[in-house]
C-alpha cells in the first residue's frame, strides 16, 4: 500500500467545516467511506493521515497540518495561531482554488488583508493548482510555496471502477453548473450535440435545475433518443459506476480548478476530453482543453469515439502515465519531502 514504509502522516484541518473527522489508516480504504479520498481528503488519505474540523483534534494528531482557508478566513486565522502555539508545522491552502473562486473570495479588502496575514504567518503554502501556487509565491517567494496535485488512488485496485471497453457507450458531460460562466456548460452541451450527430453516440448529463434546466436542454436541439438526463444525486461510488458506462467524458471548463472530473475519469479508466484543471493537464495532456481550441477538442473527442484502436491504446496508456504524478504513493512522497 502507498506510504506503507513511511512514518509521515498529514493532518488536514478544515476549521468549522461540514465534513466530519475522518482517519485514513488504510490509505484510500474501501469505497464506502464517509467521504471519499478525493480533493483535500486525498492529501490525508495518501499519507494514512486524518481529516479534522476542530483545531484541538488536529493538534492531538501530533502531525504536520495542512490548514484550509474558507469563508471569511477568521476561523482559519484563529486555527493557525492555535496550531503554531502548539508547535505544529502548518501549511495553508485556500479550500476553493478555481480562479473564479479565488477572485470571489479575495475581492473584499478586509478578507484580502486577513488572507495576506495568514499566508505570511504560515510556515509554507501548498496548492492543488499551479495558478494558486503562483499566488502564494507572489506573497511569500518560491521557497515557501509548492504545487502538488491532489492524488487519486489509481494504484489501489479497490478504486478501479473501469468496465470492459465493449461495455462502454456514449458521451458523459463532466460539468453541470449553468451559473458558473467559466464552466462553459452550455457550450459543452452544444459540442456534445454535434458529436452525437456525427458519431451516433448518446449523451448523458446531470441536471438539478428542474423545469428551468429542462427548458434550456430542450432548446439545444438534441434528438430525443440521444439525450439522457440524470436528476438524482448519487453516492460517489454509484456516480463512478455511472461514469464508467461511457466512452468519454467531455467538458469545456476553463476554471483552472484542481480537476476532480478528470480524477474521476482516471478511476474509471475513461478518457477526459476538454477542461484545463490541474489533473486534466497532467492525466490527459493529449485531450485536455489547455491551449486548445474548441475545434481541436472536438477532433480529439471524435477520434476517440470512432477510432477503436486509438481509443483502446489511449485507455491502455492512461494509468501508467498518470501514476507517475498522481498516484497515492507518488504524491505521499512529494508531501513528505515538502513538509520535511
């Protein structure tokens, strides 16, 4: 198992957050966990550490702490003081790190001032995206900030949700937020409609907007038999099983997020086309949307959908390539080196 030979453990603290405290003694663990080992939980899980919401509980772990900044940052600032008074080594990270999320959090002058204070007081800054790391470097210098991607348990067979290629069909839309403009959800649906018409593949989309979402979808012009709308929220394992039924994931997200959709795709051994998140760029360098036009993304998707040999070769190469940078074992070693 990843990190089996190391004594390094990382505690992730989200002060006052909604997620319950959770230990990861078995790394990624079984799939039926209170919270899956994804996003910031994955930093804890890959080191067999823990995720906490109370400062005292984080101190009691006796481990270095990754402190998440959320809300108006007041609780995070108090937590930082308590952790450092207890002698803990503390790295900080914004909890929401898409560029639109960073801009939304820091446009308030009082919140920005508190953020700057926290960054300057922390021992180091850890970022799940290169862009967030650049922000920290601007405030603290290059030696006090690092980009380390959120890992995915691609090296744990319990988290292999893939299906045989012969059992895969259709295009899954990776975005679902109409009101976040940088997600480009509408554009992704129009692109999917074009691909559906040219390849005969059906399209699956999650939509929780009720009648409003249904009206928008009806205007896009899908053939009725080629659009499948899911409006029920699924558990994470069930969501991955649903995902794995498809041939590709398609998105046009330009938010520069960590890239959970692409990470989900890796767990399903499914090509993720479009998107410029950190995981998209690392795990799918030939298919991501970074520095590519919509036409180039469309061409890549069409080839995956119609060229069986190309698709099979792409799927076969996916995990060996991604494991070099995104596996639990590799990222656990990067975290240990950074914190020590």
